[in-house]
C-alpha cells in the first residue's frame, strides 16, 4: 500500500521525512502525548509496537511501522498475507492530507485515519485491485479520508474494524516503541 498524491502523475507521494519523536513510554493518546487513559498506559511486557482500541474488548493490532518517506512509500506492497491481528501504522511528523492507493498491494485492506490524540477520523475498505501491478487501475481507486488532516493511517486486513466493533470517533492507544521499553 502506497500513498498517492497526484492522480495526474500517479507517482508515489512525497511524505515528510524523519522519525516521530515519542514521549516517554512510546504511547500516543492525548494532545500532550500522554499515555495515561482508562485502560492504562502502554504495556511494557509487550515486545513489539501495537495499537489498542479503547473500547470494552480492547482489540489489539500488532504493528509494522512506516515512520519515514521510504517506509511509507513501500507500505504493504508485495505482502501476500498478513496475520489476522497485524497491521501497518503510517506515522507522520506533521499533519497529513495524503490519499492512499493499492498499487502493488496484493491483499484487501481496511484503513483508519487517526488524529494526533488517537481519535479515529475515518475508516474505509480498500479492496484488492483486479491487477495490483497496473498503475492506471490503481490511480482510478484512490482513498482519501473524509476528515483531514490526520497524523496516522492504520492499515489492517479488510473487515478488521467491523469484526471488532471499531468505528469513527473511538480512541486508539498507539504504543510505538514495543510497549514502553
């Protein structure tokens, strides 16, 4: 999955380079970057980055991170399967309004665009293209959030949000440094 900034050129988007500076504990939950919330902070016993939706069932996604331009451009390209609770979090260092497309993306995905405080702004399904390697077809299917700008984009297997009862307006705890280690 790649970002796509121009339908005319169908080129990869140029994202802001650099790494996100995380607060102590690696969690992102409130405007000030605090990790404290009703469910507590990031779990230090978890050995990899994860996102947890702050609803009664606390569904969790194990994350691959795309923190810089090169990682965001690569995204989930050429990935032919993903575990049911895995996903990729695209991390931006400033507000973004980029759209996404499914060029070279072999699995159907759902995407949530997330605000700086962890609020889900929009969720959309992104079905697999007939030919994921066809740039012209990919350029015809571009996904833009209903609310912009956003700070994070979370891609998961198509249907994950519905299966877990996750919707727009709900909060996510993003634990980006392996659970606070």
